[in-house]
């Protein structure tokens, strides 16, 4: 049963990541991408754009940190020095309206970094993150416009300090975003994951990198990558997806670099981290795969003579089942010994 369950898990989780990145069936309206200095979200954002272009999805890029539009973006909205209301109006105006006679349309809205907006909310006491993000997913379109299926991908920098909270009972911005998101993707460096796995395999403490080292002046962790080993490149995706039923799916994936496939490549390129040759442990040869019984120091088989001798043994309780009259088959044969205490009254009963 174990191989069958493993195969089912691989097939199901690969289909899930394909739906999420390709924006099929509005699987996840709000996706939160958590990156860091060790592993920026740029490779994943470019993969979102590449797949959206293959699916003919309109792409709106809301830039707080990006200066130039990325290749393949349909609308570029510069959000620096703009209020949340101005950003909402600019994003809604970047998408053309179509009459209701047309089919439903799909739209992808990418926010390169929401941290500057969270820091600027201190100047606006009425700013609410939930209402701001909901305005993109449920825009106020005119009655003559067709239905728009919008998907929102928001990037949050984990290394940027959060602004001070007005009250100790107020949830942090990261807690609010993780609560609202239907999909959470944490990015990790593949080289760091391999280094940590190598330490765990030797029963050592896994190393930490970057700000987690807590050393003065250290922002990025140093790790020497294998020279000439292209298979050690890629981005590790730690996926947490929440279904409508409330059941969650946790899985680790590996996204290869974009240089390995052409932009118009339609097949799935993301694989499970457990299936990567550098992460998967080496398989031991199974010499006894063709034998039905496990190998042991004891002889588990019986010869024909031993089987006949075993079948010819008469067990003691067989004598009690042999009787001539009715009711004799269930009688108990017992020989009293010297230490037994004979009770006449109990015998009469």
C-alpha cells in the first residue's frame, strides 16, 4: 500500500502546483509569496508571467520596488508615492471593459512588495489591508461589463522589519496576510536546503544563513555552490494550500532555472523536492525482490516428511471429542491428583 499512496500523493500534488501556477479554475484567488534576501521571489514571479502569457491571461504589475516593466506584462502601475485609493483606481483603469456578451475573462494582478504599503499605513488611520486586497478580487465593474476572474499574487519580504503595532492586541501584518491568503509559498535557496539535509543525515545541527546567523554585518549567508553542477540550481517552494473544505495541503517543490526550458514550453517543469536526485537518498539494491518470504537465519519451510509428521500428531483435546452417545463429545477428561481437594457436595451439584 505504501508505493500506491506515494504515487497518488505525487500525482495529486503535481497537479495542484500546476493549477496554482497556471491560474486554472481560480484555484487560489489570493497567493502570498514569502521571500527573503537569501532567495528573492523574482524567479517565481517570472514563472507566473510566463504561464499567464501561455494561457492568455491579462497581467497587471503593481510596482513598489520595480523600476522597469518585466517582459510579458500587459499593464505596469507604478505605486510609489501613491495612496491606496489611487492605486486601486489605477489598477482598475488598466484593464479594459468588455460587454456582457463576451465570455468571462481572467486577470492576474502581481504586487512585487507589499511592505512599503504596510509601512505607509501609519499615515492613513483608515487603511485596511483586507479591504485593499479585496478591491482587486471584487472590483466595481459597470453592469455592461463581463465577469472577470481575478487572481492576486502578493510578495512579502520576511527580512524587512514590521512597523510598530498600535496595540499589543493588533495582529501583525504577516499574521493578517497569512490568514487572508488561500495559498502561501515560502521560498528557500536550494543550496541551503541541501546543506541542511547533509547536516541532518550526519546527525548534526543544520546550519543557518543570513540574518538567522545573528552576526553583526551579515545579511547574506555564504555557501560555496558546486562548480559545474547545474542540477544544484533552482528555487525550493514550500507550499501551503487551503482548500474550500478547510483541509490543508503541505508540499515541497523545486523550480528549475528558466535557462533550462524555452519560454513557450508547455509541459510541467516543477517537480517534487523528494524526487530530485540530489535530495533523494540513494536507493539500496534489493536482492530479494523476487522471493516471497523474507530472508532469515531460521528455516521457515517444511519438507514433505515434516508436513506428514505434523499432520499425524494427535492433540490431547481430540480425545474429548470422541464419544459413543449423545452429549459425550463435550465431556471433560480430568485425572485427580493427590493435592486436589475432593468436595462431595460440589460433585453432587
